[in-house]
C-alpha cells in the first residue's frame, strides 16, 4: 500500500504534468508511510510537489525475535552490518524502481524524481537511488547507512553525479553515527556530490534544522 498526496491539492488526475517534482519517501522499521505524512504536509511541504509514501510489507524481523512488522528487509543485528538480507533488500529496491518507472510513465521527468527515507527506509532509498537506471533529481538518506556496500561502485552507473544528502544525529543509539559517516565516505569515492550533515545531540529521529536542510535540498535540485 502507499499514501499519495500533493501538498497544494486534494486528489490527483493521475497525470503528473501539474507537478514540479515527486518525492518517494520510505519509512523506518515498524512504521508506515502515513507515519510521515505530517512532516510532508508540514515541514517538507512544497506546493508543486507530489509525495508518495509507501508502506513496507509486514515480515518477521529477526532482530525483534521474529515479530512481524512493516520492514523493507530483515535485520539481524545493529552492531555491525556484515550479515545482511540481500534478497529482501533487492526485492524492496526493485519495488522502488517500479514506483519511479510509474512516475516517469505518468509524465514526470526522471530528473524531477527524488527518493528518500529514514533509517531502514533511508538505506533502501540510498541503494535504489544509486542503482537506478534513470537519472534522478536527488537522494535523501536520514539516519541510515548504505547496505550491500560491496556492490559499489560497480552498481552505480547512471547516478554517479546525482546530488545526495545524508543526515545523521551525532547521538544516534540505533544506527550508530559512524555507520552513516563511513557510508558517506564510501559513496564520496564514486559520487563526490554527496553532502553529509551532522546534527549534534540528535538521537534516532529528525529535527527542525534537518527538515529545513532537506527542503532546501529539494528546492535547489528540482529542475526549474
């Protein structure tokens, strides 16, 4: 399922000619797309934007004793990321690529499409954006890391100079700050446009300054 809306209108014709840009934004573990709707209506609202907030399927999560919850892939541990759910990650990435293709077929230029996400959703957004075979407007990655890092730089071909904004709280106890920082250094080796922003004292969440930075990133990189 997905939650789709435009901040300036109710309803949509299904044809995207009236939109200046599209943001596909992915929630974190155990959340839903609707959980981010307030931020999109509020702090990240841009009149000409369409927002697509998909919800991940409910799957058993090893980290949480096998409990079923919305998740983009299974997580085994948060201490290191040497053991990863490759098939689950690739399945979610394929779904995001399908959403991008649908937007393009509805009339949105690929350079006006942005992918973003928080935590686990941010990890999928990073991987999906970097491996997309269409040139995107930008990638936003909040409180996350790059999964399946050994796939890079080989898997990034089209979006080697696509703008990327990574945001991370310095006091994040869930996805440690150093993982985000290491991912940004790795990505910088093949996409030097990446910007890594630190939010002192922020835990595993978002803050007003971060939302301002993201909104600025979107407006600056949306084709005029």
